[in-house]
């Protein structure tokens, strides 16, 4: 899933500093002792977090022995990883280790459920920029572990014109002609559309991607039919109030991708715990 090392290291250091503060009091008063612990699953799910925990391992006197990869499924009772190290380090980092695995795995689990719904239609699941401040790279990594794909990471990699942007543009066609010579040659332009007429206008103006935003299934089918007949090279994305109950019907319309912020902000942590071997 590969996240830049500096991003992972910064994330780990901030997470540890938040929990340890001025120093773990147990580590201050206890004697060093080599111990071995393990993380066990108490529910089924899809694992994520290994890539970040391997970075944590490189920063402390710990050794991880993995039984699982990012994106693998696990069952209740499965040992996911065994950890050996100085008791003061391991116990100080217990909460951080678990929180990373729980947060990432929760997102991966929900993402995988969405992906399973739309896989038969050749449709891709995308995330959004609805991420917790400071956690975007981490949460989008977890989406990839669950089988989803990332939409844009930020405002600098795709020019996306939402309804708020469109209200500030008087001449869409003229705007599109001008900006194509100003943004990166490889950058795409996506336009958010609320009906068939706006989608038609966006395609004719030269959009690379058209988002069917909060359209009914019938409206999305009309946009797909128009695209297929007149602009088959343009990608179609559906978004807006996508749920596990509705995503399959939306994917069946023929869009190339469906995006949903809920795979991140509605994810629920699974049940994982750490135990120390005697």
C-alpha cells in the first residue's frame, strides 16, 4: 500500500507523543524485562495498519512477528502479530499500536463491504476528502487496504469544479479553454453535475470526469447513455448519499466509479486486543 516513510514517521511520533506526554509513569518506576505480547482478533474483519506499525517497530526496541498482511481477512481467535521487546517500551506503546490497527482496520472492513457490492459491475469504489484533519494519508491508506481506490488526495492533484465553484464562473466553456493551458498537463478536470443538462454541458466543455452528484438512478442512467453515445472517453463518477443499501443499484447504471465519504467517517472499530504471554 506504500505510504511515504516521512509521513508514517511523523504520524507515529505525533501519536506516541500524544499518549506518553512527559513520560509513562510505569516505565519510570519499573525494571527492564523482555516480554512477548500478541494481538488477537475477537471479531472477524479485514486487517490494516501493518505498514504503519512496521514504521513504529523501526523507531523502538521492539520486534514484530506478523501472521497477517494488510488487506487480509481474519477470524475471531486469530493471532495477527506477536511483539517482543522491552516491557517498558511495549507497554508504553500498547495503546498506540492498538489504536492504529483498530482505526485502519475499521475503515478497511467497511470499504471491503462496499467493494463486494459493486465488484460484479466492474465499478470502482472511491473515497473522498472527508477525512479527519491530519489523518488523510492514514485513512486513505486504510481504504486501499480494503480494496477501494483513492480519489484526490488534495486540491493540488485534480481540478474539481463543484457547485460552489461553478457559481463563481460566468463562462464555463471559456474557463475550461483557458485553464487547460495553465494546470499540469497530466492533471484531470472533474465537474460536479446535478442533472443531465449540466452533465451534457460539462462533457461538451471538455471535462475529463463528470460527477453525477445526488442524481436519481434514472438520471444517472440517462447520463451514462449520453456519455456512451457522444463522449465514450469521459469517466463518470456517482456520488451523494451512497450507502451499502443503494450502492449496488448505482453501480449497475454503468458509471465507472462510485465515491463515498461514509467508508471513512462511518467506519466502526473491530474488536482487537493485546495480551502478554506468561
